[in-house]
C-alpha cells in the first residue's frame, strides 16, 4: 500500500497587494497519493497575526493558478473567536498549489455538513455530510422500548445535498425518494460503531444522551457534544461526554469519548457493529486497529458497509452473539479518540467489500502518519 500524506507542508507567505495585505499559502503534496476533497486546518491565529482585517464573511480563498474560489469555514470549536481556517482541497501526487486570501466577499458555497437536535422525533440528534448521514437517540425515546436503541444509526444517501430536514419533515425516512433512506436496524446493540464499557463479560450500556452542544455546524465541518447521565458499571458510577466531528467528503466520524469515573485510571470498553443474519464480509485487523463489515445485500435496499478505526492498541476483535466487537482499554477522565462511519453501494462510489476495506486501510495509514504537517514561514514583500 502506498504511503499516505504524511508530509503536506503549508508555507504561509504574506505580501502587499492592492493596498491591503494579501496572504499567499503554498501547499505541496510530497507523497505519491491522490488527496481527494480533504478538509485541511490552518491556524487562524497565525493568519490573523499579519492580517488583522480578516473576519468572517469579508475574504475569499482562491487558487492562484486557476483563480478558482475555494470553499472555506472558520472553525470555532465552541469559542468566541476562530481557532482554524478550514479549506477543502484535492491534490494530485507530488502536486504543489498556491492559495491566496483576498479582501473580497466570498461566494455562497453549498453546505456540506449539518447537524441538529430533533425534538419533533423523540429527542433524536441527526447529522450528515455530502456522503452519508447518522443519528443517535435521545431521552424521550426511552419511554418507547419498542423503538429505543443504544447504538449509532446510519441514514444512507446518494446525493450531496443535505437531507435530514426534508426526511424528518415528510416523516417517511424509511422510504427511498431518490436520495436514500433509513433502512439500517440498530436495536439493543452498539449499531454502527458506538462504544460502551465492557466488564465481567458484559456490555454496560449507558442510557440515551440527555444534553447536547453544537460547537460548529458547517459548511465543511460539523462538531457537537453529547452528554450522558451517570450509570452503573459493575459497581462504579460512570458519566460520559462524547464529541463527534464530521468533515465534508469523509465517510468517517471522529469520536472523542471521555469516561468520567472516580477511583479508576482505566476502563475496558468495546466498540461494536451489529451483525445481520445473512452472510456478509468481515475485516478483523487487530494489529492495525481496523474493524470492517460489508453487510449482506438486501435486494430492495442495497448494501451498507460499516467500519471502525482505533488508533490506540486493540486487545482483540471477534463476533459475540449479534455484534462484532473490538476490545481495548482507555484512560478515564480524559479523551479517547476513534473513528467510525459507513458507506452505501448505491451512492456509486464504494460498491464492494474490497472498496470499503481499502478505504478504511488508507484512512488508517493517514492517521498513523500524524495526519498533516504544517510549516509556517512569514515574509513581507511588495507584489
């Protein structure tokens, strides 16, 4: 397998142009890998340091060579001032491009990520990007044991448009109206990559989330927190906060779990995927931390792939009853990060088990390579 983008350098060069500061950003892909629609983070403080005129809505990002405008987002992460400037780019092998920040009103670009609390449907929280959609269940659904579920749900899509609001509005999200549907069954399992403590050969499920907080909401990245009330885990009182981030162009969520437990430094957990009754295809990469499942095809609905990537050490993976489980130990009272997501063959991009497992392995290698390395160089010169 080819190495992933372990060396992507971003060199910031400031120049005087048209009586205002215009920042140039040189980006080079050092690896032999095509980089497709990747959301890249640039430090807002580094940019603002030499460009104090920059604020949301008063500048545009363009490709210097093609003069094509590039979509961007200011990422706040729940703060009052931005932390990062997010841009979405595609880079060919060994390609070098230059971006410019111009003091002009940006164009209106399509929203590619979105999430919201859904009080009209028993406290759901649903989120999506231009590839796939998900939801998790809230407190009100606990009053309906026939519909309640523990895990993450998948809403498959074959459109780049945002569909959550429309599907809830028409109330028929189990039917395909040309853009996909919800046919994924979760039940009393971890569904599509949820996690839970695992002690004394038992999964200790929390109840549904009780509070949410949206940190950023598109157009390129949506991030939110879910808060869980205290529950008993083999005699220990446990609370949890889950932070989920979904980028445009990605099939995978980043999940940050924080288990708050007094008296324990670590807690064993499992991350799981529900298994169907028919024959599907599984991937158990214990050493690499990748758990993959290509579900059996349903003639009416197609095929869903689900996958998990765990960057830290995995102890084991196997099928337990009706779930594929990955076992690991995580520190308490701090953040543990993993990745989970899904794909649908009828979206036309990932159509086989081989495609899906390859996608997961490439994403794993990106994570191993410490993602993107950024190098800043500041220079003032007249243009």
